[in-house]
């Protein structure tokens, strides 16, 4: 038996599979498979697609099934399909209450796209980390943190982090 007889079914299957995969990517179905955003809920399956906008009370996700509005009170966490290196490391540092460590990771992130949702989230994490650092007696002073939080809220008044950051701003004002 020669080599070509042995792998005949594999060779015949491989070409149609590649054609189908190429068509899926070209037609837009490959987008959600590669680089999609995920909104993880407190209960139920995550909502996957592209986060297109936010309001004070919800995130809007463009999915293959259409536009879905996810109320912020149902959100456990969010991940972006195209997070820059260091973003997840900074989040983990914040989860461990190592705010100054997380801020150092965020400073390494260089944004080419300064208007997208990921860029806004990096700015949010900088404001959040600064505020938490100041309130925990870290390297950031309360006035600087308050300016970052206030600046973020002024720049993005419809952010889904509005209520959280407004509360932090109040805590910072008490400290100052």
C-alpha cells in the first residue's frame, strides 16, 4: 500500500474543511470565534460578541443573534477579545488589592486606538486603581486619584462604571 492510498480520506476531507473555514471567516462568522468580547454574568451563560457601547445602567453587546443589552447588576466580569498585554495582569493585581502593582502594569500599556472600548477600560482601571491606592494608603495621593476619577467621569459620562466611580469619588472627597 503506498502512502497516498493510506491517507486518501484525510486528503479529501482537508480541502473542503479549509474552504468552509475560509468562508466562515470571510463572511463574518469567524469574528466571534477570534477576538470576541465576553460579558460574564452572575448566573447563566456569558454574552459573547462585540461590546459596542455602554450606558450608566448597561453594556450593549453586538452578537450573532443581534444586539443585547446587559444590565450592569447582572455582570460578574468582562473580558475583551483584544486586551493589550498587561491588562489581565493589572486586573489580577487589583483583585489581590495590590493597586500600585496593577497601576505599574497599566503604565506599560501603549494604546494605538485611543477611542475604543478597551482603551476606555484601561483608563477606568487607572482611575479605579489610583482611587483604591489612595484609600488604602498606597503610592497615589487622594487629590491625584480624585482628579483621575473625576476626569474619567467627565470624559465618559455614560460609562457603565458610573455609579462605582461616583461612590469612590465621594470616599476620596472625605479623605481630602
